[in-house]
């Protein structure tokens, strides 16, 4: 019993320290909190779950890198109809143009949804600005080498983002309004230059990188592709809720 009390005491001490660090706007605590917020968002099961988060207290800025799905994650079929006379299904395929547009919409929506999640979860007002870059991991067909290419990059002030009515926007038009960069041919993985990049490999920022790399709940169930932007945002968990 005494060991269990000691375990609980230590756990509570860790949670209390996390809460203090978060309230004080310390970088690692804030990065951990928003990493947790993004970790519980639901996407289709074949979407990647990688995310990195860093916080710059002096600028009140959150910087986020997210992994994007590749084209094979986009459905090839538009519909299926059961033919009772033949007792078989008749499939209708998406045209190449429609499938490419759907992929572009998914890329745009994931960037906007990421920003929506972090601003909605920021009850303390720690984030005045956020930047999000979306990447794919693929192969450079010109060299045969692994490639980590940015397909969308957006940076926005909280006040500007909160004026948006996301239920009524077109994701591509919205990103254009925010002066974002998005690949014109994402289905070909044509990269764009990120508006701002975070030096994740700099050892000075190792704490943020390591904390962001551990994503609890990444293997959760996910479903649906066509509109990832308007799904409910999971209720944000404050630091004192993050250890059960």
C-alpha cells in the first residue's frame, strides 16, 4: 500500500509540475499539450499520424509540422450500385481529375483543421500565431532518393483565423486568402517552399522535437476522407488531465 501511495504521490507531483509549466508558458509543456491535442484527432486509418510541435514563448507562436497522406489513400471509387437483376455490384470510378481535386482538398483541409484544433484548444491564450507545414514522405523519381516534401504551408495570426467561418469556406480559397502556399499539383508531390521552417535537428530544440515525436493514441480508429475539416475537435485536455 505504501508503494502505491508513493507512486500516486509522484504522479500527482509530475502532473502539478506540468500544470505550473504550462501556466507559465514554458516551451516543452506547451508543446506537449498541443501535441496531445493533435494526437487525438481522428483521420482515416491509412493516413499518417506524424506531427511535430514547437512553441516560441517570446513570439507566442506555435509551429507545427504534420504528415500528409499519399495519393493511394484517396479512394478510386465514386460509388457502388447493386444490380438486383444480375445480383452483382456495379462500380463507378472517380475520374483522374476528380481524384486529384479530392486529394488537393484533403491536403488543404488538414492544414486548416490543424490550425483550428490548436486555436480551439488554447483556452489560456498562449498562442497568438501559428504556422503549419504539411509534408509527404515519398521517393524523388528523378534521383530515386527518399524525399520529404512540403505540399502546404500556412502562417496566420489567431485574430485573423478566428474571423473565418470554416463551415462555409472553400479550403483552397481560404488558404489563398491566408496567403498560404499549396502545391498546384499535389498528386505529383510537387513541393512548395515552406513559409517558415523550424530547425528540428538543432540540438537546442531537442526537447520540443522529442516531446512531439511521442504521439499517444496514434493507432485509434478513423474513418472517412471527403471532409476532414468539419469533424468535431476533440475536447482539449489540460496538463493536469494528461496523466490518468
